[in-house]
């Protein structure tokens, strides 16, 4: 999935640089780590603590340190849910 997403990024960059600059692409590692915070065998309290650790001081902050996600028009997040195939979530205009 990362290869295909990178290919899409490069195509977009070569065709429309302004549109490319208004997009942000996460890789599969980000989404897999995010999904780890939502495991069903954890209690709601444990999930909340894991999520807060992921978002505030953890990996999410490092991945977005140099990016203002709310200024982007599109955010692409690859998702792998349980035993299903990969999907691509597209967040449109998160700053609105």
C-alpha cells in the first residue's frame, strides 16, 4: 500500500504541484499504530489512555511536527481493518 500511495503522490506532484502541496499523506505505519490504540480486547479506559499517549507526546505528534493538517485540503490515511483488505480514508478539508 505504501508503494501505491507513494506512486500516487509522485503522479500528483508532477501533474499539479499546487494540489500536491494542499495534500498530506500518512503511511501505513501511522495507521497501524493508530489502530493499535483501538484494540477491542482493551477496556474503554485503556483505549483512551493508549490513544492519548499516541496523540499528545507520541508518534502522531512527531509525524505531524512540521505539518499543519488543518491547512490542508485533503489528508490520505491508509487503513487495514482486521482481516480485510487495505482501504484509503480521505479526510476532506479538515479545517472547516
